[in-house]
C-alpha cells in the first residue's frame, strides 16, 4: 500500500499529514514546541494519540525514540560513518533489528529486515508542498514503518542544516 506524507508549509505550527494514495487522511504529525527535546506526536483523524517521536538529548549523532502507549517500541539512530548515502539502524522492543539504507542523493530509502524489504521511501518535491511516498510491503507493520519514514525524513533534513525541516 502506498502512503503519502505531505507537509503544510503555511501553517502556524509545523504539521504534516499521512494520507493513503487516494488522499484519505490517516494521521497528523505535529511538532511540539517549547520543549527541551524535539518531540513529534502522531494523532489519528479522531484526535487520539497514536505514537510519539522523541529526540534523545545529549547524543553525538541523531537518535530518536518511538513511543506507543508510553513505552519505547523502537530506537532509530544514524550511523556515524557511511561512505555511500545515509544508513540508519533500528532496534525494536521485540528484539528485531532493521536496517534503513539510502542512496547517494538522499532521495530513496529502503527499510529492511534480514535482507527483506519492508518498505520503500521515495522523497519527491511537488510544487508548493513538500511530500514523499512510502510504499509499505508488510501492512501488519504499517504504522511503525510510517513512523520510521517520518524519522528518516526529519534526520536527513536536520542534518542538512535546514532550519525549516519538513517536520
């Protein structure tokens, strides 16, 4: 299933929507301001909190924690040295380890588990709005894979030094 993550550039606060390929809104991603650490909240269309993304404070490189129901379900961090493109490692609460690898131009990423691709992130630039597609190949892990895609996008944009990141 293909999902789209669309940024609202002219909002008073930073916000993005995760939609299906048929433009049906599923989740809203809000960046919470006035916090010591960068925090993002994923909220469904009924207004219920689904997940949070919290940047770990005082780390040498980007490390983000994904929380659901108050417990950490995943930890994603960017590898310090990668010769060709960005590489991320993900440790899930159930012990699984995922690998996220991107190409040299930071446009395409694959989320993999033991050599099997779970999702493909394709960043595209549209006219006024920033957007990217996430092709989820394993629907049972769709929410987690979408949250990981938001994390990757945030880390890549933040690493470029862009103060107006997607989220």
